[in-house]
């Protein structure tokens, strides 16, 4: 069976950081790293839906 997924994932940012993330201040781009360092806790799982997917 092939490994599920890929080498990218969603990083769920906190709701209070959405405006800052979508409208970054070009003079304070390091603030974006602070936002990424404080993600919402999330759990993702997958299920095999077809034997043909193997």
C-alpha cells in the first residue's frame, strides 16, 4: 500500500491572527513566524475508502 498523504499540511492559525496573516505588515514580517509558531491544535486522520487505492 502506498503511503497516504503528501509532504504538505494545513497549519491552522488562531482566529485572532487571521487579519494579520492576510494583511502582513512588510516592516514586521517576522511576526508571521510568531503566528506559525502558535497554531491551533488540530488532529487529522484519513481512512482508506477503496481497496483499489492501494
